[in-house]
């Protein structure tokens, strides 16, 4: 089955060029020229998304924020320039990577395929683990407290998956960032703390028990 790639950019020439390129590489292309179209195309469950940040109206950051809780595929932002604060904003709303314009099509394809391979590895390990009153469903990529489902954004669950499958082992922010975002990502390990804060907040709505523990000066670990 061909991988579906959503390409959203307000420059129609870029959408057309990238669409033709990825179709020639065997992808099924879902084009969008603005945020509203991107939201509509996201309903078709793409396998990966290329999302321009600076679209008028509903920009890429807002599109990412609105779809991230129910779309788990990798989201790669396209941008003409990027500052560290912009990177943090993008990763905080659930982005996975940045591609700075102008970019090489060969590099873009390599990054897309790397993210798809990483996603396939995550989905291969489909199992359920019980930890106290918490159930982790690795196939559905979510948590349960009793019958209550706790939906996590993609990177939030990736962190839970990494730490819960290595209970008691301490991971510092840099190591978590490298394992989850990848060595070649354009981001900063400071986003790890924000993602962990959001996971804790969601878990705290159901229990007082601490599952994600901070080991001060060292990093984080999953408590059995």
C-alpha cells in the first residue's frame, strides 16, 4: 500500500512540485493550499504531513495543534527561516521536524522516509502493559485508567513508550531527544521537559500516583 503524504503550502507551485516529486517516488499525495484544506485532508489519515508554517488564516502551527490529539503521524514543518523560539513552539504543538526552505528534494525525501521507518518501528511493537491502575496500549498509542482513555499527542506517547519500556532507567533530556526526535532533527532538548509536563498533567487528572519521576540533575525515569 502506498504511503499517503499530505502537502500543505500556500504557494501552489511548491505543492505542485512536491506533489509530482513524491508521486514519482510512489506516494499517494494529498494536496492543500491553506490551513482549512489541510484540516480537511488530515481526515484522510495521512502517513506523514509536510506543513508550511506561514500560511495565511489558519497557519501551520494552528493546524498542527488542532489535529495532533487525533493524528499520530509525523508532521514536518516547512519554513523559510527558523529561530530557536519558533522551534520550541513547533515542537510544543506536536511537530516532529523542520525543513528550512530552500531545501534539497533528496534530503527532504530522506527525512520523510526516515520518519516513516521510525514510525513503522513504533507500530511493530503492539502490546499492552499494566502498571498499577494504568494500562498502556502500545498498539492504540494511548493510556487507560479503568475505562477512561487518555489520548496523548504523538511525541508525548513516544516518551511514555520509551520510559515505560525501560522502567527504573534514568534518561536525561538529551538522550530522550535523540531517541524520540532523532539525531538529525533541527530542534532543542528543552522541548522534552514541556512534553513531560503535559503528560504528567494528563495523568494527574486521573490519579495522584507518580509514574514519570524527575531524578534531579540526571533526568527522568518511569516508576514501576
